[in-house]
C-alpha cells in the first residue's frame, strides 16, 4: 500500500475511534487534541523506509512522545475514566497547544537536518571493532561497571530517597563520585557492546552470555528497586538487534514480552512491600528469594483494586506535569530563565576539579515551587518540554524543540545504520534513544549531561578500538576477500555499468 494512503487510512481509523469514544465518554479528554497529536506522531510512516534507517530516531521519538502526552487520553476516550471525569472547556487548552506545537517543530526540523546530514559524502568505509576487541572490552567493562554499581547502589546508597542519595554522594569525595558516575554510564554501554557482538558475529556462546546479563539486570533492578535498571538489559538487546538487522528480533521480543508480563507486576509489588517493611537494598540482597516470594504474595493486592499501583501507561504519562507548569508559571512561581538548565554548561568539568559544583534537583524544585506535595523529597518529572516552558515560556519551547529536532535529525542522517551498522553508530543511536528520548519525561539538564558525556566516551572508544573496515555480513558468513572488496568499493566513485 502507498505510504501516504496508509497514513491517511490509519489516521482516519484513529479519528473514528476517538470520536466514537468521545460520544460514549464525553469529558474524558479533548478528542481534537488526540487526533492532532496522533497525526503528528504517525507522520514518520511516510518517510521511514527501513527500521534502522535515518528516520529511526524520529520514529522512536514519535512513539515515545505520543505515549507521554496522548496515549492515556486515547485510552480514556475509548474505555472511560475511573471516577468523575474532569470538565474540559474549548477544543484545546494551553498545555495541549504547547504539546502540539512542540511535536510539530521536532517533526519539521528533524527532516531538515536529516536530509542535510544524509547528503552524499566521500566514499570512506567506516571502521568497526574486531570480535576480540568487542568481547574483551564488553565483558571487562560490564564486570567492572556492574561491580562498582553494586557497591554503590546496594552497599552504600541503601535507601531510595533523594536525601539518602545526596548524603551518600557527599560522603564519598570527588574521586569516588566520579567513579560512580562513570560506572553508571559504562554499564549500559557494556551491554550494548556485548549485544552488538552477538548480532554481528553470532557465536553460539554469545546467546547464553546475553541471557545471563539480562537475567542479572532483572535481579539487580529488583534488589535496588528500580524498574528501569531491571528492564534495561532486555530493552538494549532487543533495540540493538532491531537496529543492526533492520527487522524485529522474534526471540528477544518474545522473551521481553514474557518478562514484562510476569516481571513488571512483581516489580510494582516489590516497591510496595519494601515501603511497608522499611527494607533497604542491602537487606533485600541478603536473601533475594525471600524478597521475590514476598513480592509474589503481594502482587494481586498491589496491582488490582481501587488502591492499586499505577499502570505502566499511567506512569509514562507526563501531560499532567506540563499542565501544572503552564498553569502555575508566572502566577504561582516565576519563570526560571535558564536556571534549571545551567548544569549543561558545566558538563565536562569534573567534581574532582570543582568540589562545590552545583547540583540542581529540578524535580524536587518543581514539587516545592508548584506545591504538589508536602514531602520535600518528592520528585516530580517536569518533562523536557515542560521544563523548556518553565524556563523561557513559549520562546523556550519554540527554540528548544527546534534544536532538539535538528540535533536528532543530524544524528539520524549521519549515523544511518541501514547504510553501515558499526558498533560506534549503534552506540550513538542507542545512547541517544536511552538518555534523551526515552528519558524525556525527566530533568532536561540531567539527561543531556549524561548523553554528552556518553558521546565523549563513545568517541574515545572508537579512537582506540575501531580498526577494521566495516563489513555488511557477520564474520562467520564473510569470505576472506570481503574486506578487499569493501575497500575497492570505497575508492570506486562510480559503479561499473558495463559489468
């Protein structure tokens, strides 16, 4: 089917569902808002030809943007709202207009930057890592980073509260804080390197190795009570396979669906049980099986009923944060004028050199300034879009979202995995997805600082370990002359039409 026709058909179907849902559940959400937002977020269907092509980042960003700002409204229109629906005036409110404009700007500027970055460049074959380098660096980095993360997260930062984390960081000193930060960034990088090695070389021993890493991450995330850490191993393996092969990895997707169906409710129950028992990570690590058993016993009561824990979709939604910021900025609290974004300026200044380097807890500041909760330690996710408005109003959204689109578009065009799936390109794309796309519900500066530091680390790894010219097939399938053929193709500017 023609892509334009597919886009129109899909949007017509969604619009029909939304309007019927609005007729059955009036007041559940603004139907025009959901229809417009879906039209914006589904637009990459028209250009995205390959799953791992230059528009891969835009596709992933669009899916995440709709999940954060429109999926819950869509669900409420179809199935109704628990309790009394909120009265809604007009076609769109200010927060919804902000979201629509922000999403539209990213869609436009991404395409502009992607087309510019995708222009033909000199025929230079990108360099890749050898199998030995991938395995040695990946395994070593994972072992060291995991050991450090365990030491800090399980044995030192025993409580989940922000106050306990801050006190723990202050007690470490500059060098140990630096080690902790590097370990936090290095662990997902190591999983990506190992996942890429498994994709590229397909050795029999690599599958059980990757399954072991994924299982360990589940247990580790359970112990420290962080769902993101528990699920990140499987997510990164699936994403790496998807980007390298350009097709859905059925085995890994099936495994992740099982993990999500079985594991997510247990992780939800684990948090409730831990809070009830005032149990910290150290205690949970001493007898993991008992902790899992308690979570299993509490799963039913914590995931059903009126007092159930939030669903995954409810936790993903950050539209409420934008609405709070739009209503309260300029009335309840003043504009920040760039204050919460200042950590970006000091990204590459280590605490070892600047021991009093300021830390700005934007989520806690938002909770305090907008009077959301009486608990001072409560963290409220502002979302990148909401934080841009909180700092500079509409100007922040217009400029900030345009720059985001230009940045992602440049990366998507420059690191096109459909053209050449090297470890460096995979690392850049996946780190961008993880740190500043999937994490865009959180603090703007925090995630972009980690992203920029990660890109610096990837650049250094590429400088030291990228040695062999990229080849399109795995080593097990490639013939002895493949590298020579790739090199000849690289220096031949025009195809031989007579061959």
